[in-house]
């Protein structure tokens, strides 16, 4: 059984798409999926990820499972499934395609960078000297942090680092993704936990 995950990220350049694939692949490997790894498809924008995911679905195909993984960008009400959220979000309005199940769609809430806050030690180790961990509030509800606030906190925490400099998504994000602990992420993010549980189930031989 082939499992493909169409992820938001990677932009348009081959180099950045490679870093995106490598970052998610490392994250999934650290989550214990070695030997049954999904194929990560870096898709650029979230809209393009959805379109590529929808195109990949083929009714009746039994040899592959296709999954969509995008940022939510906004808060997700407790108990709301991704397809309901994506259909109701004003900037999306995405319907669940024929052949897709509830388990076909997953969200990074409110963006991938929220996962980083679950493992501040990995962040500190990556940025090194000058990293200001106290730039982040003492909170565990990482999915409730608005995206603009989170990005500003990352900039504040990394502004004085000596080698990496201020956080830049294209330069740093996927390397960090490959370093953080999936176990810490899934404890802090119910949506990340749902994703990893789904991948563990569908990737069974």
C-alpha cells in the first residue's frame, strides 16, 4: 500500500521542495514510521496542495492512500473535523472530494511553526548562542496561539542569535522540523497526534 501525503510548503524551487520533503520525512521517521514511511509531496501553496490531492484521488483505487496536510491559518473549534473546517473557512470553501474520507484531511494548527514550540530545547539547540527562550509565553496550548503572534515570537527569540540569525521560514523551517520531537509535538497538539495516529494505521503492512 502506497501512502502519499500532499503537504503545504516548499514554494516553487526544487531546492526548497527537497528541504520540505526531507523535513517532513525526518519528522515522520522520528515518529516511528521507519519501514512504512509515507511519500511526502511538497506542494507549495495550501490551495495547490488541495488541488494536487484532489487530482490524485481515483475512485476505486485500492493500492494507495492519499492524505492532505495544510496549515489551518485560523483557530479550529474543538471537535470540528478538518473537512468541515476547510469547507466553512471563508478563504477556502473546499469540499471533500469524492473518494476522500474524514481521515484524508489533516491540519497543522494554526501553522507548522506551532509544532516548534512543543520542543523549545530543539529550537534552542538549532539557533544556538543568543536564542531567547523567554520570548515565548509559558503556555502549553500551542494550537491556540494566533499565527501572527507566533511568528513575532519566533523573530523575537532568534533576533540576536549569532550564526542562524532571525527566523526565516524558507531558510530554517524544514531543518527545524526534522529535529523536533514528534512525541512532544503530539502531546501538545491534538491535530498532530491525530495525523500521526492516522499514518501509523494506514501504513500498516
